[in-house]
């Protein structure tokens, strides 16, 4: 066997074996990753007096989530390099999509997004996030590339927005049910 065939065979075996190991460990999310489901979950959440356990207030969380959805239509203010988007970014989105969930630092702002306060009107931030989801759902035009993942289809963006919301829900707790 020549060296080239050995190296190519080793790489191919590593990819196949590595893929198998990766796929075995993937958990499937049981919730639908759709904007309709996210909207329903958001409305139910707001009826139950939510608060956060993380560094961000509810206002900051909802504003951040709204920004992300809005930027998918309007364009993100800053982007990672094309090299990053076509390698690490694309790989991260593939893993998140396969798992049906994403993880990211929950106090990390979108690059280039305007700063937001921590103690503004929660209802306004909730309404902005809800409106962004509805606007995205109804949007018929082109979508802008994601700052880290690159170009996504509408279906991929819908999944990304739902996973993003679900990730932030990890730091939201319900304090009581409102009447």
C-alpha cells in the first residue's frame, strides 16, 4: 500500500468512526423547532410571571432574541470571517441542528448590536420579540447571512431562532401563575 492511499484511508476511517461516535451521543429534542411553537411557548411563559437566574434581565434576554430574528431579515451588523462561517460556523450549526438544540454563552451579545439596558420595560421587549417572530414568519424576501453560520434557508433560520429561544429558556424560571 502506498503512503497516499494509507493516509486517505486513515482519514476516511476517522471520519466514519468519528461520525458514528458523534451521532450516537446526539439527543433529539422532543419539541418542534418552529416559530409557531416558540410563539405559543412565549405567550404561555409571559402568563406565568417569569424571571431570570442568569446575568441578564428578561428585558435583555427578549431584546437579544428579537435582535437576532430582526437581523436575519435586515442583516447582522458584524460578521465572523468567511473562513469561520464556512468551517466552524457551518459545523456548529450542523451539530446544533442534529441535536435539536444549541448552546452558547447566555450573556454574549450579538457582535455590533447596540447596547441595551438591564431594567427597561419587559412587556415592550416581549412584544418586540413576539413581533420579530411574526415578521420573520411572514417574510417573503431574501434572508441575510447569519453572522457566524453564514447563509441559511428560511427553514434553517426558523430552527436556529427556535433553538436560540430554547437555549435562553434555561435561565428563565416561573415564579407564580397569574390569574
